[in-house]
C-alpha cells in the first residue's frame, strides 16, 4: 500500500503541474506523459513481483 500511495501522489503531482502551467501546457505535456509512463511501469513491476 505504501507504494500505491507514492504512485497516486506522483500522478496527482503531474496533474497539478499541468493545471498550474495552463499557458505552457503544450510544453509541459510531453515531460508529464513521460513521468506518468514511468509511474505505470514501476507500478506494473511491483504488482507483477
């Protein structure tokens, strides 16, 4: 559960960053998507083990 909480916090942080940077959304979108991909991959590794 500790790991799940970390992933949710990271996910919410990414969403918040997008919301705060509304004007530069196109610019920040790619880096946020990369971050979300990393979160999903990490979650899959932990769930699979």
